[in-house]
């Protein structure tokens, strides 16, 4: 039995061992493919929903804001296509094309569910209709969340201008949101990870059970994104291997790493949970 708190290296090694045991490498590849496959359908759905509410320009702001956070050489292959999607007004939420779009976007959510269940050592027992409903709610909730967040990008500068005119002593001195791009993007990611770990696994997890993993996931995501961007700037071997497709494959490889790290965060949580269960068993054994 474990009598002491495991060190960080020991915890990391155990989580990596579980990562390989759970076949996370091919699972992360599936995650990368499905996320790329569902990216544009999801954005089409968001713009359709925004058009329904009459706020297409607000979605353009939030996506442009987020594209500004990511390293340019990683988003360049998709940026022009994403912006072209955002410039097309869409209001047909109930069309067959829209339903196919939503179905494709749901595939990205489903890959996250599978990865987290595998990481937490869970077997899926929920009925298919409930999983489909959960995926649909995630797609719709994510779209509404982006629309609501884009509204803040409009409201905050406008509110600051009103304060400057009528109550300058309370002015926040925010002339632009550019310095807050990374913190706001991290906040969006943190909230998304929180909801994913809370609702997608086939077990209701308490915050203390998944917070360590999502914290590690965010930190490693920031590190690998910066490191990968630096690598592409100085040693871009993708261009010599994949020629004109190098940007797409580089972005897909980064998403593959993102998926692997997300599963690793779940593995870290599982290792901590196992340790706590064994420690509680030891305490009961000694007290009994």
C-alpha cells in the first residue's frame, strides 16, 4: 500500500504509463482528425445561430480575437477560410445542410468524451440517445458561449467609453483588449475543460477530482504551443516534407499534441484518485 504522498516525478511517470496502456496515441490521432473535420461545421453552425439572433459581426470579432492569440504560422492555413465562412450570412438553422453541419460538429465532442472515459478508466453505459443529446447540447452550448463572449468584446469598450464621459474617476483605462488576449483565451479554455471533465465522462466528478488535470493541461498547452511555434519559425521541416500542405499538417500535428495532453490531464486525475482511494483504505485498515 502507498504510505506517503507520491512525488511529482512519480505521479508523472504513472500518468505516462497509463497514457500508453490506454492507447492514447492512436486515440489522440482520432481526436485530431475529428476536430479538424468538425472545425468548419461548428463555425458554420455558430454563424447560423448568430445570424438567427442578428449578431453575425460579433462572432467575427471573437474568432478574429482568438486567431490573434494563436501563433500566426499555425493558424495561417485556416485563417482565410475561417474568415470567408464568417462573412457569409446564415439563418437557415433548420435546413438539412445545417443538421448535417451540427452532426459533424458533434463528432468532435464525441471524441473528447471517448478520450476522457478512457483516461478515467470508465466504460460507457449511457444509452445512445443520451450521448447524442449530450453532444448536441455541447455544440449548441459552445456556440452560445462564443456568441455571449463576443458580446463582451463589444460591451466592455463601449462601457468604458461611457464611464470615461460621465464618470472618469471610475475609468478602467482599457483602450484596447489586445493586452488581455491571452488571459481571456486561457479563461475560455479553462471553462471549456471544466465543463468537459464535469459532464462528458461517464461519472459525476467533483472539482477536486479534475482540477489538477485541467490545470496541467492548460500549462502544457501553452508551453507546447509556444515551443511548436518557435520550432516552425526556426526549423520548419514540415515544409520540406509536405510542401504546400505543410501548414495544414503542422496544425493537425499540434491538435494531435493538444488531444494527447488533454487525455494526459485525465490520466493525472486518475492517478491522484487511485492514490487517494488507497490512502483512505490504508487509514481505514489501521483504524479498524
